[in-house]
C-alpha cells in the first residue's frame, strides 16, 4: 500500500503519541483515572486558549456542534447579530443564528478579503447588536481575521464576541481573555492535533451571565449549557458526573495533544506556524501561483488556498494524490472550481512543506511541460534556511 501524507486543512497528520492514546482500553467514564484525564484536559484547554477564568467545555461532536452550542445558548429569538463574513463558515454561522431565531446582518467583502475593524465599527453604529461573530481563519479562503481589533470595536459597542477558531486555534495567535473574546471554540481535528470527534469551547463569565439571564429556554437539548456546565464543573473538581457518555478515547488523545502544545509553548508554536506558512507561500509565489487571500497579512498561518494555474488545474488534487500527498479542492461557492487548499498546521514542519512543494512542482510539470522544476523548492528552502538561521542565532535549536 502506498503511504499517503494528509495535508488537507483538517483532519491533519496526528502524532504517534496522540494516536496511541486512542488505542488504549476504554476506561469507565466515571473512573478516577478518566476523571483526572478529563479534568486536566479542561484545565489545559483554558491554558491553550489563554482564558484562565473562562468555563471550558469538551463535548463529543464536530466543530459544527461547537458553533451550535455557542449560538443556541447565547442568542435568543429576535437578537441581532453581526456576522463578519470571510467565507463558507461565516455563512454557516449565519444559518445557525437564523435557525435559533436571531436576525443576521452579514458584513461582507470580496472573496479573499475580510472587513477591517473600522468597517465593523461603522456597521455596529447602525443598530443594537447582541453579538458579533468572526471566523478566525476561514477554511474556504485561508483568510486570517484580525480578531484582536475586531473584538476591541465590538466590545466597545457592547456586543458579545463569538470567534470560530476551528481552523485557527493552537496555530494562529489568540489571547482569548486579554482580547475580550466571549466564546472561542474549535474542534479537535485541526491545529489542536487530535482525531475528529470533539467540540472544544471556552466561555467568558460575561457570556455565562447572558446565558443565565435568558428570557427564553435554550431550544436545543444536547447542546444546552444547562446540561453540560455541571458536568464540566464536576470533572474540574475531580468528581464523577454524567449527562452523556464522553468520548473517552478521544479525550485521552486530546489530553496528549494539549500536553504537546503546552510543552512546545504557545509563542513558539504560533511563530512556527507563521514561519512555515511564510516559507510555503514564498514557494507558491515562486512557482507562479496565486493565493486566494488578497494580501500577505491576511493569509492564514494554518492553511493556504491557491488558485489553479490554468483550466486544467482541477486535475491538481488528483495528481497530488498520485504523488502521495492528499490536498483539498475548493469550498467557497463563488470560486469552488478555481482553486485548491493545503493545510500546514499542528505538528507540520519545514520538511513537510518541502515535500508538498516538491510534489506540487511535479504536478505543475504534468499540467504544462514547459514548467521549470525547482523554482518553488529553491525559494521555499531558501526562506526556511533564512528562518532557521535567524532562529538559531536568537533562540537556539532548529525549528524545522
Ligand atoms: N468552522 C470552520 C472555520 C471550519 O473550518 C470547520 C470545518 N472545516 C467548521 C467550522 C466545521 O467543523 P466540522 O467539520 O468539524 O463540523
């Protein structure tokens, strides 16, 4: 069987230690051993999201469940919400808000761009909003949002801020509490680095107050904080509790993944993602390809969306798979057939992106025999070399 390297924007390649944790016998979910693992994971979640006084939640489900939980507990029918739209997942957020009776105003920009904090500030002057939602990294466009400054203007306008960190968390910078974000959520399968199956959230005391003071009941049973808050609190106090059986092995794997993040250190991890993404984009540019984000500073550190070079380009995903590298096709409805996406998050290192660029060059040659192999690799390797030498000078060991 041919070995394949999975470079889609989640699920990602997981570390052997994380995968081993999935394979141990499943413990009783109220055993002392598992209570310790769950309690510790909840505490680490607060550390990784830098949200010490927030309520953490780890609940079996995907990232969409985390979106659902964030909305159904906070938004009541008639509440107005400003959705800062950077692509496919902002639209999903808007759908969920409408589902629970909220009124959505979409603040849009062209594909590959995102409204700036000043645009958000102006939009918020036009009405009274309960909340603003932002997608930290939109997985359909690889656009990175300035969540720090958008949160600043939203809080000034008295709004709650919900950030979809599914494709950003643990790869793109976020200081949840310091920046004033009320709900930051993600899913286990992306930069956090554990298999799919867990929705992960931290919720501010202010958002919890809003939940406690609701006038209408939460119209979702499984996702209600009312059912999950006592469970999360019990596990943090190292006591048994039951509402729905936790995904025991997924939580064990998450525990290992969170330890690996903390061991690496957040600053080092964010910097590594930024540097690898920068070197990757350097290679992409040198190959004559164009990325979807309109500006370098709006390009995400966790994945890159790239336009196909020509009309034959749609074969690239298939050609890459033949080279042993699994990448993703387009997702944003407006440009779906014009581009593809490559993830570089979690434990992704310099050598990984060198492999990807090398495979991509072979594919470009297949598309156009005049393509000169080596341009992308040279640019990417040169950048990685510069980065590593800088890093060595300042901080010590090689970061590849
Ligand atoms: N938000 C973003 C930004 C995502 O990238 C995704 C998944 N690609 C989701 C939400 C939904 O997550 P899931 O597929 O795990 O439900």
